[in-house]
């Protein structure tokens, strides 16, 4: 039977796993002039509404994603899909699994979900890592659990104390050296195999397009770490890679039912 709703989604960056992002459907991709792609498929009513709800206001790779559906969906379908999407969002990837972990408000909002911190850390297994913006320790602990030796730098003393406490809960405190201070001053004297930067994205970061200069202290940290062989930045999904020429980009998706089609962040490798 013919599926009644024709759906067009654009622009999609070429490095995005389209099938995972868009979900089921016989998606056909077409090139756009700027190297991005447009995807088209015919979907059932519920699937079209769910996709529209999930991609509403989402920017990936520096552009807001547009979803066009014809014939247009009615308000009732969209409302149902928006409510369902809000429910799924609440079931998204969780932070620390340890119930005694300590977090302040900013630490909680900016924490890398545990499963994703471990996924990233596996790629650095056994290496010497500097976590330049360690927060309450989400990534530093992930790296240590993957056998890395970690230098965790954090400017906020209270949050650094939380990171220490949390590392002890996971039994990896002795693999992490905790240093309170400004990474811009400390980095030039440090050596490591990998520098990891998870900058503060800001309370209301721009969901449509964020550039490198809007993610302090990234620019300065990159400039003072040229002696290190590899640098990773955890950037918002809306980050525009054109603002960091030459970087390799990967979209990191969430885990679990509520999140597995959602881009949680971009991993930039320099
Ligand atoms: C996004 S949070 C890090 C979250 C961490 N990756 C996690 O998963 O728990 C960014 C942290 O960088 C810290 N920060 C900002 N500027 C800094 C600087 N110049 N040097 C060191 N830390 C800095 C902030 O205080 C904040 O705690």
C-alpha cells in the first residue's frame, strides 16, 4: 500500500548516519549545492508526525534541519507526536549510574552520559589523557575506567571536589590527577597522548548554529596545545565544522529508547 505522506528533510551533513537519524523508511538522498544532502521518503502518518516532532528546532552541523511533509499533518497528530517526543526525551541517556554521585546544577546539565563517556573512552584505551574542562568528572572517570591515566583540570574548585568524590565511587581516583586551575595556563606545560575538551556550552546555546569562537575556552586551548598529538572537542550538535577547518566530525548518538536517534553531541578530532 502506498504510504500517504511524502517527507523531505534537509540539509543533512554528509558525515551524519542518515538512516539512524531519520529512522525507518525508504530514504533516498539527493545532493544539495553546498555538499549537504536532502532525504526523501514516503511515511505513514504516525511516523511522519514523530519525525517532525523529533527534529523540531534541531540544528546539526551548523544548519537548522527543515522537515516538509505533504500533505500537511493536522494539529492533533502533531500535538500527540510532540507529547510523545517530550516523554521519550525524559527517558534519554542517563548521567552517572552511581546513586551517590555528587553534582551541582551546572555539573548535572553538562555531564556526559555515562554510557557515552565510556564509549569515547574505549577509543583512547590505555592512553595518557588530559581532560581540560573536567567538570564533575563524567569524562575523566570514563577515561580512567578504560585504563587511561588522566590529568583532570577544572577551574571551579567545588566541581573539582565533586569529580574527586565521584572518581572514588567508581574506584578510579588513583588513576586521575586532579588539578584546580585555568587550563589555558596549565596546558602548555603538560604532555599527553590526547587532549579532551568539553567546553561549557552555555545555558541557552544556539541550537541552530554554534561556531568555535562561541565555545570559549576552545580556541585558546587549541592554540596552546599544538605540542599534543591529538585533540578532541565535544561540541553541540549545532556546531558548524566550517569554523574549525580540517577537523574530523562524528555525530555521537544517545543510547536507550528515548535517545538512540538523537545526536547528543559532535566529536571533533583535530
Ligand atoms: C561542560 S563542563 C564539563 C563536563 C564534563 N565533561 C562531564 O562530563 O562531567 C565544562 C567545565 O569546564 C570548566 N571550565 C571552563 N573554563 C575552564 C578553563 N579555562 N579551565 C578549566 N576548566 C574550565 C567549567 O567550570 C565546567 O565545569
